[in-house]
């Protein structure tokens, strides 16, 4: 029997992380070069998931033949909603005040009860969600599925935190209850059958996922896990009594303090139990040789270590250096502490003193946007550093840039590095574990500088911007580096490595 391949993630939002993008790129490689069409499985409740999925299919980020299964959508039997009527509000019972084109407030006549209704579009034919108020306090929220039926009812504490969440099938039958503690953490999950009878009680989502995997993951499945903390334990438990292969992808650094001894105690909790053999897997995919060596030396694993880097799915169209903006630097990064964007701002402050026309464009979003923008403003770098936001089309920006900057604390094998090389943009990066030196050859296709050395990094940037011949040569070599990571080349590695298990 032919194996079925599944990629396990948590969720696919409107903005993807690097891990999710790498999972999509792997799926394209499997389809085009291995004749395997993998399916995706996600864990989180996301009422917009299928809309997001169709968007990613439309723009070609996932194979058209790949299916998406979400645990909650499956339990909810969401697909049945396409054949049922959508929810509506009897407007005659209310006084209505229009707030915006898609926001209305419904007042119950002669009462202190009202509803704040948000519509999915300006035609107001389908509801997105409703907040309910009594005596000025919000006490409940209803959310609706993509077909327009009630999907979730949340009951709220006085501080608007959720203490109970009821999840419904499109026909209105309750199928799941989430109960939350005072810290908004799930303390129990109730599962109901098609007759509304309680049939299972779980203490957390991991137990629910284990139950679902036991029912739905069949023999002869190959499960490749991108989000290990969520999926590794449920799938490992399933592996004990089913003939499946379980492969964990180590996307990031496995050590909390990677610059200490490789035997240091602190381990990344996403991978700790897998590396120590407490969760049983058949193999771990490692992205760089150095990390594979460190893991092998420390853990002497009984599972296979498969050394498979990311593949480049970008079409390489060489752009002349003369067509690039001579002072444009770029980075693709989340706006969070791990990426150390504040270091970039400090670096640019030094660069701008010497070359005031230099500009850094930071593409990405995150919880530090406000703080970083304030720092840019304080330093008077509004014409030098731009928080350009999330984008799905980075090729144009890369093709107009002369340098890519990275100041991360740690990296696995950054997908952004490969995208940068495939557009002929040399990289200046801190010398960190494990990714940079796996792809950057110092002085050939980029520069590796001492980690956290802001002045040295600024000096290197100024040196590059003042040396057009160096930039041209590194750009040419970056293109050549990217050729080593074509889909065809990495597919050969996949075939060789998969044979080991």
C-alpha cells in the first residue's frame, strides 16, 4: 500500500511564519519532484482557516491537490454548513444604529440589552461575530463559520476573559465545550456525540488531539511534524499501536544557551522530549550539518538524523547590480526580541552618520512594532529605517536591494537567507548558531560578523556600500549559492534520506 504523507502544523493565519512557509515549500517539492501530494493537518480553532487556505492555493503557495484537515473543523463537520441556511437577525425587534459600513449596534426596545454586530461584508448578509451587552457590560460573544451559521459561543467574565466556550456544528448541535481557568488556560474539554450526549472529557488539548489521531491517522502514514510541542506527543502515542512513521523537523536551535557547552542543561521545550527519547519518533530532520553533529554527539540518538536543508522554490532571474538601489538594505524578520531589530536600528544610526542616504526596510510584523517605531523616531531615523510590514510578494523588494541584514540571537536555517541569495542579495549576519555559516561564505556571498557587535556590523555595511566591485561579486556568488538549493537538488536528498526509515 502506498504511504500517505501528512504535514502537521498548528494554524495558518493571514500572515505566515517562516516555519509555515517552509512547510508549504516542502509540499511543492514533494508534488513536483517526488510525485507525492501531502495533506496538511492543523490543530487550532480558526474560523477563517479555510478562507486563508484558499487564498494560499490561489497564489500558488500550496499544491492545488493538497487537502487541509483541521481537527475542530472535522469534529464540527463544517463542510455540511454549505448546504444549510445562514444565521439571520430579526431586525424588527431592534432599534439599529449604524457605526460603520460593517458594524451595527442593535438596541432591544425598552431594555438595557443590546448587541454589537460585525458583518463580514458591506452587504450585511453574513455575520462575522456578535458581542452581547447587558447594563453596559459585555457578557457573551458569538462567532460564525464561513457558511454563516453559529460556530462558537463564548461566555465572559467581568474583565471580558472567557470562562466557557461552546462549539457548534452547522446544524446547531453542540459538539465541544472548552472550560477555562482564571488565567484563560483550558482546564477541561467536553466532547459530545451526534445526539448531543457527552462522550469524552479531556483535561487539555493534547488529550483531544491524541483521541483524534487514534481515530483518524491510518496505518502506512508518514507524519512530518513542523509544530512539535503540539503534535509530537499525540502522534507518538498513536505510533505505539499503528504502523506509522513519525518524523520531527527541528526548525530552530535546540539549546537555550547555544554558545555554552553543547551539553548545557537548557533545551528548547519544543524539542526536549524528542531529543532525549522521551517522545518516540523515527527520525528528526536537521537543517544544518553543525547542528546535526552537536545533536549526535550529545544524545547518541536511536532515531535517524536526516540532514535536509530548505529548498529554493524561487525562479532565479538575475538582476544587474546597476538596476538596484545603491543604498537599500533589506531584512525579513518578525518584530520580536529574538530577531533583535533594535540592534539594526542602532547599526543604522552609525551607518547614517557616514552614509546618510542609506535605508533599511524591515519586512515583517510582531509585538514590538510600537517600541521599535518609537526608537526610530527618538533617534531621528525616520528617513533611514522603515518598518514596512508583512508582504506576500518580496521579490520586487529583494531585487532592488544590495544587502540583507540579520541580527538574530539564534537561527536554524533561515528560509529568508535562501530567498535573499536567490535574488542575488548578499547577507551580513551575526555569527550565530546554526544557520548563517551553513549558507554564508565570508567575503564570498556575504559577511559573518561577531554576534552583537553593532559597531563592527556598521563598519562592514559602510565598507560594502563603498565598494561596488565587492557588492557585484558577492551578488553574483549569491546567485550561484542559491543554485545549490534548487528543488531538484534537495529532492534528491529527500529520496536518499527517506530511504533510511
